C-alpha cells in the first residue's frame, strides 16, 4: 500500500512537472513569437537608415568650421537619391533638405563639432533627382547659426531673393553654398555645407 501510494504520488508529480514544462515551453514560444512580431514600446517602427555626414564652413561676422551627422528616416542612400530626405507627406511633395544636426530638446538648433549651433530649412522642392538647384528651385525661410537658448546674441539669418546653390550628386552627396546672409544685428555671413551619404 505504501509503495503504491509513493508510486502514484511520483506519477502525479511527474505529470505535473510535464504539464508545467509544456506550459512553460508554450509560454516561451508565445513570448518569442510576440516579440518577433510586435515592436517594443518606444522603438521606432521604421528605424533610421541613411545618414548624411556633413561639414560646414561659415565666414564673415561669424567664423567657424565643424561637422555633424544628419540621420534620415530613409533606408538607403539610393532611396535618398530617388525620393529626397523626407518621407513624402499626404500631399506627395518630394523634398531634399540641406543637412542639419538633430535639434536639441525644445527644438533649438543642433550642435556642430566645436560647440557651435546650426539649423536651416533650405530645401530643393519639388526634388526631381540629382542636379543643381538654385533660384525658384530652392525654398527656405531662415538659417540659425550659433543661436543658443538664453543667449542674448541671436543670429537668425533670413534669406534674400537668391537663396544659394544646392548640388545633389547621383550618390546622394552634395553641397549648398550661400553668400551675404544678414541677421537683424547686421552680421553678415557666407559659407557652405557639404555632405556625403552612407
């Protein structure tokens, strides 16, 4: 009797272990499938791919050189050449923006190496592939150079009639040259932004 009870309890224990093990395996399989199909919270659903590696040179009332990276929401440089630097919006407008460093918290101009700040909204719009864009083919409102939060010396340069010249090459590299931009305090600058894509 005692031996039979021990054997039965051992058999029950074994059955419970098998069920728990099977349930654990299924839970692990379900967890693996769920993590493979559902992106983690806080993870962008479309990760950045192409990056524009830029160098900037500014001369005149403000003088500096620096570099920065501009990560794009476009997968490859070949895609950048075809569709520009932004995912087309609901209007289907295709644009290629001059690189700018990622903005700091609060939307302030991003950092360039050497402790400088830079941001611009110069764009070839509509963008129609590699080539030279100037005059009416470029759109822009301003360029912020060394404009820091809380800094009393603000340098926001408005574009005159001629914005400058932008060249986009077949490998998504390019350049943008500008001359004689002026801020409200009569500071004038000229310069260029050049970039490669990877």
